[in-house]
C-alpha cells in the first residue's frame, strides 16, 4: 500500500519538473553578441556619457517622480537574468523634462526617461516595458557590441563618451552634435540594428513578466509610439534610434504567451505621478535646447583629453605666437598613436582628425573654419596596399575640394614610428594672405588604413615652426597593434 501511494507522488513531481523545464524552454533564448570590451569599460563609458547628458538635459529634481522612477527601475533590475546582470553595473534612472517620447540607457546602467514617455503612456506597465527594453540593451551590451564591430581604429572608448549625450538628443540639435562628433560615435553606441532591437524586445518582455508586468503592455506602448510617429505631430525620438524589426506587436505577444507573469505589482501611483508631472514647468523640446545653445560639446569641434577650452583659438588674423615652450605634453589618439605636442597648444577633435594648434591658429573667418598654423593627425581609407598609390589617391581626393593645392617638390621615403612612410610637400594659398607650406606624411596602419599627419604654416612663419614640427613628428608612436 505504501508503495502504491508513493508512485503517483513521484510521477506528479516528475511532471511538474517537466512542466517547469518546458516553460523555461518555451521562452526565446537570447545570447549577447560578441564584444571586445569589458563590462567595466561599459561602466566607465556610461558614467562619462551620463555626466555629459546631465549637463545638457533639463533633469527633473522632483523627489516623488525620481523615487517612483527608480522604484520601477530597481524592480526590473531585480528581475534581470543573473547571468547577464554583471555586479559592476551602476544603474540609475533619471527623469528628464523633455516633451518628446524618448528613453535611452547608456552602457553600464545609466537610464534617462523623457517626460513625454509618461505623457504618452496609459498605464505604468507601458513605461516599465520601455525601461525593460532599454535595460536589455545594457544587459546585452549592445552599445559596445556596436563599437566592437566597427573597423575604424579611431573608435576607442576614450573618444566615445563625449559624443553620446549629444547624439541621443535627436532632431535638430542631435544632427548638429552628431556632425561635430568624431565619426558619429554616439550614433554608433546608441542606434541599434533591427536584430539588436528584437533581442531587447524579447528580453525586455521576459524581464517584465518576472517583475510582475504584462509584456503585452510593451507591445501596446510600441503601437502608441508608432502612431505618434506617423501622425507627424510629435515624432518620437525613440523610433529614430530604435528601428522597428517588423511584426513587433506580433512577436512580443507571442513571447508573452510563453511566459508566466509574477504576482502583479502595485501600479496605483501611476496616475498620481502623471499629475505630479503636470505640476512641473512646461516640458522643453530638443529644439528648445538647440536654440538655447546647449549640447554637451556640440558645434563643429570637440577638444581631446581635457583640452576642452577653445577660447583664443578663433582669433584668426591676430598674431600667432612663435613656438617658444620647451614643455611638451602627451597626446593620445585613441588606440592609434601617441605623440608629444607643445604644452600650450590646444587639441581640437573633429569628425575625422585631431588638430593641435597654437593660439589664433584655428577658428572662424568669413563663415568658414580656418586652420592656418599647427599639425593634424588623421586616418583615411586606403584603396591600395601600395603606399604611394594609396597616398596619391587620397591626396587627389583632397585636392578635389581645394583646386589651388599644389605639389611643392618630389615625394620622399621617410619613417614614422619605425614604419615606411612617404612625405609629400605641398603649397596652398594661406587664409592669412600669401602662400602656406603643408607637409603631409603617410603610412599604413595594421588594418590597411592610411595614417597621416600634416603640418601647416604660412611661408612667412614656416622656419619659426620647423623645429617644433620636427620634434612632434619624431615623437609619434603608432599603437594600433591588433
């Protein structure tokens, strides 16, 4: 008799175990993409970028709203898969008084949610769903996975952070900042592929269910965002950086069918929080921020390595001090090069190069950016493995935009950081009048890209700058070893 009663119990336990296994297996398995960066690097990058965002955005200081948003965020983090939730991550959840429907999370954990997201949501689960989606980007490390796939050797973490805040603004302001950011690095980190979007949708749905939210509310919020986007009244920024993989509602709802929703959370505060938002000063738009002249490093240049003060660089036409300083400092160009440059020269980073210039050697003249004195480091694509051919093809392309650029002598074989290189002397009309001398030096990087540095000075000043240019050139060390 004892044996007879034990058998059903064993069978029932086995069935329950099989049911549990089947339930786990029913949900989609999400695997993080390849990533050459470490989670700690994600954290460092996210922290720096978040600092830029907080300088740029109108952060909401209301304690009730901040506490409420952090409560949702903490609940979602607690429901995240432990194998993805690295203990080094530093989560924060910050409300922003901007009217566009948007939310974004930076690598390593900082998350920002626009007031417009709350205004558009009909229930807490819809906001929580978007937050779970953004949290999934952090957990799957999609930002630095994008950077890992990039082939350009200038894409290094130390150069990315300052561009992130601006690139996420979107619209009018975001365009200006993205154009002034080195290689659009903010876009690289925070604009995802459709595959990454689907991963974040599905993992976000799973996190929602474990946190006590119905994943179907995420699908509903996406439908709301899509309607806003198609209406043209208030185009959600979220859509520009989070492309629709297609059939979004369908596959999220299908995923929801395979999930068990934990005990429902108390969402009774949601309407009170929406009322609290309504009591705040009117929300700004990103266009308002652009008109106010903010932007976390917007404009056309961004200084490198703490040289953010460009005051005095734009007095074109004023005397340029002759190099007199015997003090040099180290300049690092991502993972590409290290060089010694005069301590009193400024480093200015643009889309494709780093210029190091003396006072009054760089700035605006008659609506154009002028570079009259200094040195420039850059990387260009090479269409040939023959150095001379690659150099001349690139120089010919440069000359297409500057028809007065001319050879000033024969090319010479030289060395840059123990690598074979070519020196090309050029002349060009100087923006200050007369002619300027330009010397261009090129060599190959290990990935086949063309590394160059060039020196420029008016003919009248060329001799005075010659020794400084020589010393900088001899100091260059290429560090792009793969």
